[in-house]
């Protein structure tokens, strides 16, 4: 049994917890401490603040999830002033063992390790995730995260992808018109322009423009609240299109990756938990022509674990140092 520090660093907050890992698994994950990144000038200073909160020496090992690609000598996060130099982290944090993982890669590690009690059934057969094979993980949030898990008898590995940047593919006349509107804004319309937090606003404004409707400017947070409550008909229509497109892209990624199951994650996952099962998501997920039968046999679930980034950071360490 080894104690480690699990860290999940986003644009606004950094979350810390003490975890115990053993033989490639996370055994326990302690209570999370959430710190505002803007209140601390660096990861090292936030790390030291966490040590003061728990009032004990920190373990000499860490799994750290970071909201940016883990490439190069310097990591720069969006909406976060911290600059992280991976080569210097062991010295600055006082750790002997360390792994860095992309934040959505961490979510995929969490999916690989949670139990069925942390997975809500969305559509397809109501059965556990397969013990072997490929599991596609898709997560709408600030962007659209995409990864897949390959499970084998002796463990698993996670592959992070940029699947959120594949082209948006209209499947009906309304979506043809939405694409036409969005092409005036963007040189290339990726699916992330539609299936993400800001994507709902793109849909909202495009639908209003097509119908020559007068709508007030909204920020993402207010628009999502209106859409989920159904208090605004244009916002509700945008949310239905969002769910249809999420079904389409989740099915496309599973088909391309050879998936045998799909898990929905991301910052918006839990907000959609009650909406997705009654939306057009399932119909679009299986609408793959000659492969409809195969798609219908895939279980689709949504991860409900409250801190998947922290769990995944610890899981990535456990898997790397099993």
C-alpha cells in the first residue's frame, strides 16, 4: 500500500487529496481540498497550502491531472496563470515518484476503476462495462474531451485523443442550416463548436437567427440553466440539438475506435444525467446505417463519481507504478 497526493488542476480550481493505491488500483481517496488557482502564484505554493490544510507531511509521490496537453518542457493552462515545468516538479514538490496526465485522460482512468454504482445507465443494454475490449469516453465541458480505454486480462491502458475536433456532421435539414450559420463564424466547424458548454450558445444563436427570432445575449451559465429548466423555448430547442449531436459524435467515436461500450463524462455530464435518457441521444447514437444492430448492443453509461479528475489522477499513478 502506498500513499500519494492526487491533484486535479483546472483553469479556476486546483483540487488535492491524499490517496492510497495498491497493485494498480486506488484503494481509498481522501476528502478533497479545493483551492482557487488565482489565490496561489504557483502549483508549488498551492501544494504547500494543501500541506497546511491537512497539517501533516505530504507523501513523496503524486499523480497530477492538468487541463492541457502533457507535451513539451513547459505546460501552460488555459485561464490559469500557472506555468508548470515537469522536469522541476520532483524538486519543487519534494516527490520521488510522479506522473502527469491530461485532465480528460484522468477521467478515463477514473472510468476504468469506478464500480457500477458510479455509472448511470443511459441507453443500450443495461449491463456492466465489458471486462475486455475498448470503452469510448466522451466528455462535454469547456470543450469536448475524448479518450478510450483498452481493457485486457492483466489491466488496461488509456489513450487520449482529440476526437472533439472532428468535423460537425449534419444529419438533417435543420442541422444543414445550423452548419451554414456557424461557417460564417468559424473557418472550420468542429463538433466541439456544437457539443460543449459554449456550443449550446452557438446552437441557441443559430436557431434564433434561422427563425428570425429576437433573443437576448446570454452567458453560458445562464443559458444552460434556462435550457435544462425548459423556461426558454429557443434554449430548450438548442439543448435538444445538443443531445442529438452528442449522440451522433459518441456513436461515431465508438465506431471509429472499435468500442464495445461508451461512457459520457465531462463537466456537463452530471447536469445532463436526467435529460439524456429522455432526449434524442439514443436514437442518434445507433443511427449508423448498416451498423445499427451493433450500436444497439453497446451499453452507454454516464459517470456519476463526484471527483473523477482526482480519482483518475490517483488511478493513473497506480497503473503506472503497479
